[in-house]
C-alpha cells in the first residue's frame, strides 16, 4: 500500500471519529511538532523563548506602534 492510499484511508477514518479522538490526535500532532522544534533549537534560543514567555505573562511588552514611535522619535522619520 503506498503512502497516498494510507493518507486517504486515514482521512476517511478521521471523518468517523468523535471529538475526543480528534483532540487526542491533535495533541499528538502538536507534541511531535514541539519535539522537532525543541531538538533543533539551541539552548540559548530556548532560554530566550522562556524569558520572552515570562515577560509576556508579566505584562512586560510593547505594541508594534509603541516600538515604531520610540524608534521614530530617536532616529526620526
């Protein structure tokens, strides 16, 4: 059985599944994507990402407009 046939069969099977099963499959998909990105991400990039997420949760962020206004005031445009 070739890959295209397997994909079609899987899609047909998915159409008959309930929401709980779809959610399990979606979580599996997300987990595998996260593992791929984690394995490719350097330690320094990973720590920067964690720090950024912490800053967002703590409200330490600025809008695009605020950033543009800041740089326009410093460097003029």
